C-alpha cells in the first residue's frame, strides 16, 4: 500500500477543505466571467465531466496559461516531430492559455481545462484520458493530481521547474503534505541551481532534481518575423516606437504617465500596448483615449496609422512579433509585486529592454541580463521613462543592449536537449531512451 496513515490523513484533510470551498470555485468562475466571458464556458471540464470516451493519450502536458504554454512549445514540437504517432493531451487553467494551445496546435492535440484538485474529479480525469506520461510545466504542485498519477503508475515530471525563495516560504505552511507530493515525481527539471536547491528544501529527493536550465532560452523567433516587421514599418516606419508588454491593471496609470512624459520630447512617439489579460484590452484603449490620444487596435485597424499615438494589441500570440517592431520594450508585471514576465522574448528578437524592480519570478534571468548589460531595471514610472528616453536618443547604446541580449539568449540554449534526455526513458515509444532511468 503506497499511502501510509499520515499521508491518508493529510490527503483527507486537504480534500475536505477543498470540498468545503467548492462553492467558492463557482463564485470565482462567475466573477471572472463578468470580466472575461470565456470563464462562463466549459465548466464541465473544470469538474472532470466529459461527453464521451476518447482514445488513450500517450503524453499529457499541463501548462497553466500563456507563458507556460509558450515555454512548453520547444518540448512539444520536438517530441511531436520525433514521435508523430503519439497522442497528446494539453491542459491549461486559463482561457488565454486555451486559446494559445489551439492557435499553436489546433485539433492535432486533445485539449481541456485541468479539473479542480478534488479527488473525484482527478479520478475521472485520469480514468477518462489514461495518460502514459505526465509532464507538468514550472510549478503546479496539486496534491491530489500528483498523488493520483503516482497511484496509477503514471511517471510524472516537472519541466522548467521554478520555485523562488518567496514561494518556498509559502509552501512551508503545507510542508508535511507538499514534501510527500514532490517525492511522487520521477524527475524535476529545474530552471537553475537555486530552483533545484529550493525543491530539495521543499522535500524532493535530491537525486531526482536536475538543473536542466530554462527552456525559455530555447525560444524561437516567430515564423515570418521579417515580413511582419516590414509590414509594420511600411505603415510609417520613420517614427520612434516603444512597447508596454504584459502590463497589469495597477500598472496602467504608469504606462499613461510614461507615454505622456516621452511624447513631450518625441511628439510623434508611438506606444504599442499589450495588456497581460484580454479583459483589459478595451479598458486600456479607453484610458489612452481619455488621456487625449488617438488610439487604434489590432483587431479593428490591423496596423497603426500615422496619426495614432497608441496602438493596442488586442490579440493573442503576437507579442514577440510586436516586440520586434519596437525600439524599446518595457516588460510589465514588474512595477507591482507580480514578479515580472518573460524577459527573453524581447532579447531573442532584438529589442532593448527596461523593467521595474519586482522580478522575483525571474531572478536568475534578470540577474544574467543585467550583468550582461542587456537590461535596465528602474524603481518607478519616472525611472522607466528616463531609461526609455536614454535608449530612444542613443542608437549606439540601444544596439549594445540588443547585442548583449541576443548573445545571452544564444549562450543559454540547451535546456531543451537536457529536458528531452531527462524524460527519454519514459516516453511511451521509448525511441529516445539510451539507458534505463534510475530512480
């Protein structure tokens, strides 16, 4: 019997709390639905109710939202290319993650929302899809889901695993349970040495934690990028452009302030604005108009016009392409305690970067970028405006930052190969396995 009495008690207590909180999940879906209507749809998937049987899937990959889906792209594409016969299930939590999955792979993969971590839902989910291998992106340590995989002999890996010191302190509240959860994992492929140490401190077996590196370094530029950028520049390629990317609600006033400051010096400056959450698309356009600027959107106008001061990118999956259209990028989630967003995307396409100080989700990457001279970190909106202004007025400095960023991205590649090697022996086909995986 795999489950000792202590584990039985901890799992029972955890599950009881979740069952008590089940009405809160309904409230959450309704509340989010008023902001983003997609949350009103597909509730049955969140409670693991499915219309009919499906063929058994070979690989199940779970990625919370857009960022995790994007990080998984190199792994999924490499394995699908090497093993086209394998059936895939990809789960997400957010509608934006769901849209990204469909945009990338369409109907060639099975896709549903991952169910809430209730014992009954987990059993139905695993019984319905019967995956042979589970790959979980970054840091999704749902106890019932991972215990369920162990109990059904599904080898489970955490890929691109990330665990900050701050998150480690948070998990310690549940340390007796979480320590058992991480010991169910076949391997943990950590983004960095610090992440590896944190997983060991959480309770993972040290020999099962491997520093594979960050998959985000293996990012590829979008197909047709040069043509996209040329089409953008054909509209009015002579004026300066900056992009505010992945911004959150509490950062929107700062973006307005930054753009106002910069346009005092560059009256024709264009802002490309890409909010993190689709429900904010209309609101940021309204705020920009209220500030007195002419505003266009990607859906309505395709490209910005010569009179537009702000262009809201209200589509998904085009962020990297629009990074490449800008002279300077501000990466959001960093002026408030969100922890930052992917800094390697602008670096990979050759855009100089500025960010705020809250980078606890990207400690290692931000440190390396800053040490390489590729990243400017400022404390507030005034500092961000100053840094962007310095880069706009100095093309030599801008070029130095771009070259430093691209070089760092190239030097950081290799996580994909190490990740594929780590999981090779548990692939259903086994074709990539050269030696038995030790446990």
